[in-house]
C-alpha cells in the first residue's frame, strides 16, 4: 500500500473512536504490540532524545524497501512510533523522504499532544525522513 | 466515595476556591483539576483586579515624575515593598529588593556576593535536593572565582541529616545555599537549625523560599537568614516578579548586579556613584504592576491567615496520600517527617510521561519529569516522577479525582 493509502486507513480507523481516551487506548495497544528492536540498536547512535521519553530508531534497506524498527521507554510514545512505522516501513527511501504525513493532523494527534510530546513526534518524523534521504543515496 | 468537606478553623475553603476564575475552566471536556501549583499557582480575582486597576488608573513610571500620577504609581509600588517586608518580617524595606523571581534573586547574590567574597578554594555548600536555580548560579560563580561547590547528601526519605550538614561546614565555607521546601519532594528542611549552625562559624546562609512562602508563615528575622528569595507567581501573585531579602550589612558591601537607570546617584563618564538600598540593585524601570499584584496576593493570604492555609494544606496532603497509598504498585518519593504540599510518585511499570498524558486527558493537571532537580532524580535512580502539588484552593474532590485517574490510567498502561 502507498503512504497515502495507509494514512487514509488510519484516518478511517480513528474516526470510529468516541473520545480521546479511546484513541489513547488504541495507541497504547499499538505500543504494547510494537515488535521489539534488536538490543544492539538501543545505543546512543540510534537514540532520539526527547525531553521526557527516549526513542531508539533503526532503519535498513531490504531490496527497495526501508524497514524501520523502534522502541521507547514510554508506551504512548511507542504507540505513536508504531503508527509512523505502519505508514513508512516498507516504503521506498524516496517515498519516505518526500512523504506528507497529513494523517497526524487529520486524526488530531498533534493538537492532542502536550508541547513536549509534539516536539518529540516531530523529531521522530524528521529522523525517519533523514533515514529515507540517506538510504536514497546508498541506493544510487 | 466519602467526601468530608474540610474546614480548617473558621475558614470556608469552598468559598475561597470560587475566588479563582481559572479553576472554573474545563480541560479536554472535563472540569479542570489543577494540581501543579508548585510550578505556578492560580491567581484570585483580587490579584487580577489589582493588576487591572493599576493599568487602568495608576500607570506611570515610578520614582521620577514631577506629576501626581507618577507619585501615585510610586506610592502603590512602594506599598508593595512594605507589604513584602511585613509578609516575611524583614527588619527594613531597604532589605527588600525587587527581582524577577527566585532565579534572578539567586543569580544576583551569586554574582554580586560571589565577586566580593568568594576566593579560590572557598566552598559553597548546597543540598542534594536543590532546584537547578539554586545550583547553576553557584556553578557560574565558582567558574569565575575559583570557589568549589559542595553538596550535602539526601537520604532515602528525602531529607538531609543535620549532623552530616554540620560536619560539612568548614573554615573554607563561604556561603550555605539551601532550599526551604523542596519542590520535587515537599521536604521541609530544618533551615532554622542549619542557619544557627552556619552562623556559629560566621557563615552566611541563603534560603530558597520559593516553595515555602506559599504554604507557611516565614519570618526572616526569627530564622536569622542572611538572604531569602521567593517568586510572586507561586504564591498567587503575577509572573515575572519576586523578592530578594538580604541583610543590610551584606547588601551594603555587595557591588551592584546590573547597571542602568534607577540604581545610580550620579553619573559622569569618569565615575558613577550608586543609589542607596534597595535601589542600588534595581536597574531600569521595574515591574511596577508586579509589586502591586504581589501586595494583593499577600493581603489575600494574610486575610485567610498563613496558619489556616498551612493547616488546610496539611489536611489535604494527608488526605491525598491516604487516597493514593492503596493503589497497586505506587511508590512515593519524599517521606520526610516535615513535608509540605507535594506528592511525588511513580507507578511500577508505568512511565511518568504516559501517566501524566492520560491524567491530562481526564482534565487533571500534574507535572511529570525531573522538576528541575536532575541531580536529585539521579540520586534516586529515576528519570523523574509524577508530581501533584497543592495550594489553598484545592479540595478533597481534586484528590479523589487524582486517585481515580491514576487507577484508571494504571489499568490502561499496564
Ligand atoms: C524550589 C525552587 N527554587 C527556585 C525556583 C525557580 O523559581 P522561578 O522560576 O520563579 O525563578 C523554583 C520554581 O520552580 C522552585 O520550586
């Protein structure tokens, strides 16, 4: 599925929830089910420093597709990365670098995050795009 | 759930809550439960009215106009200084310096007192539970003067041991700087005893009173503190304003902190002479409305009575601890025998950031993280806590909501 198709799918899923507690319940579930990252990647090099929670993000090229794995010490943060991974993992480096992640605003995620968390979300997106750009150069 | 309506003394605290317009707000569709007063308190209508009145009727620069309006503004401004002096029982208004807040007050002393009195090898003694505002200014002063920072360790219960403190005082100690009430743990330090022990060796003491003055009666003369610092915004007053109390004998010897208008007597290009106390330390146009707002806050608190406020908050603290202590896997940080208005805790297996986020969705405002006390968090081996902090306008219902919220969030997160 394309970046856009997956975003539409997520937007539609979120439209069924009554309130933000339900949405958080779902995000927490995603966090709990995020495949665990290989421990060797839980190091300084893969750390995205947020103010309050830590995120480790790793990317590798499999054929034409980028595979992301990640972890965080906070479960809601983990759920949010799970959403980003669902959209961007398995896409081409170019599509990742150029992705317009409008679902974040559409499901109201950004406005419902505290300023600290919202900044953390932006750093995650930025790091994923940097991986996209870097792997694009590896390919060419 | 049982909701005893606590009434301390003759004060009806339900009526007091109604004085705070912001507490009527809803947050995320729920009535706001505000439990972050240690970060900044809400303001009663009386303070808001005083600020409005100043800008509507009195606004003019102070200490310089020949016209009546400026005189009225100056009178209102200086009335704030008298109120602050009375509030902490300062010996004289000359000892009450207007600053932007606790941080600026400490920076002023670290810079000015440090330049004059810190020598290479001199020791500045602080405790392990200081706010960054009472750590970093001393580190800067140490870099500039060659003095060194010494830290009194914190026990598992979040206290300092007075004999350990005493043993760390030495002939090299140039100043003790300690927090009166810890913002992260609520510990009330035995500052009177600490000051007595320091003075026995002729060592001056600065007390960070940011979290003390909102909750208890403070008498700087009874404490015999050399410096006492606090912020208006944590005690129902406006932001950007605070008080540095300093004994005249020190303030007279200290060089000015910043230069500008107000703080001078005469200026020539060859030589400038400085204004007298307290103006020597107040460069530039001050925060006039800040002084007026602070006076309104002081009047408000004094009308209720500091002892009533302390008793009320003590009851609320006990009630909150009782409500929370039954929750599965809860761990409290800060079990000092003397404790004020702060409940700091973690839930086993739950990141404080996650807990804070879900509480926010339920309309409950708490703080999560290191509370600007990273060394203290490191001492406990944790990245941070969830902190509920109380003020006179909180209710037992707020604490019921908190306990219910923590249980609900805990079930979702574990
Ligand atoms: C104990 C303590 N000291 C100092 C400060 C700094 O106060 P301000 O930010 O008003 O300068 C705070 C505020 O959080 C505090 O709690």
